[in-house]
C-alpha cells in the first residue's frame, strides 16, 4: 500500500498478530495505543500514544493511512471512561472522523464479536457491550468508506478448535477461533476485493486451512446500510 496501515490496538494480543503479518507482507505499519506498550513492538513499527475517546489525539497518526484496523479491547465497566460506549462506539466514530480528515478514504477493518446483535445475551450485562459493538459497526457501515466487519468467535491462542476457517453470516452461530486466524482474516480483508462491504462471523472447525480467501469472501452477502 502507498501509505502506512494504522492498527489501533496494535499492541494487544490480536493486534500484534495483525502487525506482524503486515510486516511479513512488506507493509509500513503504525500502531496507536494508550500509554506505553507492555512489550516492545517490532523494529520499524511507528507508535503513537493516543486515546480513541479523544478525537484530536487521533488526527496525526491517522492523517495519511491507507488502511485502518480497529481492534480495541472494549472494557466492561457500566460507567466511567472504560465503558464499552467510549471504546466501541465513540472511539470508532472518532477514528473514522480522523481517518478522513486529510481527504483520504482508507479501507476500515473493524474487529467486533459474535452475538453483537443479541441484545438479550448475558454478555450485554457488562456495560451493554453488545449494544455498543453494534453501534460501532453501524458507524462503520454508514461512513461510506470501504469496510469489512469481522466478528470472531471466542478467541484462542492455539488451533484446538481446528485448522479450517468457517465464515458465516447472520450472527446465529457460536464457536471458537484462533487469534492467528482472526488476524489473518483482518489481513485478507484488506487485500481481497470481495471482502469490501461485508460483515461475517469467524470460527474454526476440523479440515484443511483456507487458501482461497477471495472465494470465501465472495460467497458472503453485502451489508445492508442501517436506516434510522
């Protein structure tokens, strides 16, 4: 890509995998996170300490990005600055505004989660995290930007759930997926034209690993833009 890929949350467990994979592909990468990373980032990766809740702090690192991966931890507080409303909704909205501030139109990959549409799910008791996940998704869809919304299943650090990746839609399934495969889905979403404008859930299952992501994305339906 002609400009850096910005990974907001790139110092986290999933974000680091995204960053490393981008480096493998020869991309320039810039990470945005709160405070100092607990572990050093790879050589050559730019870093800006910024807060997604403060729009102006995102303006400089996002001014010239070619793509944006948003993989911020949502938090579970009911009140206060770490509630999901600030991270999954207001933070997404601020990032989108800053990303287009210099007249660019980057591709946006938003990492959400399964059950984002199930407001009665027990998870929603934690700061209404599912409500705000969905609100952030809608901000991305309504932005007019090229986008992909990834809803991983329960994240694992290994392949115990299987090596094959299954992409589904409708938010009706449940299951597990490795962080490595979730990160790869984010990467492929930036390079495969058929991933533009889709939302999908991601799970592992038994079987061979996916090699043709373009065809997997092409089997999905495009998003319908929310109304009202």
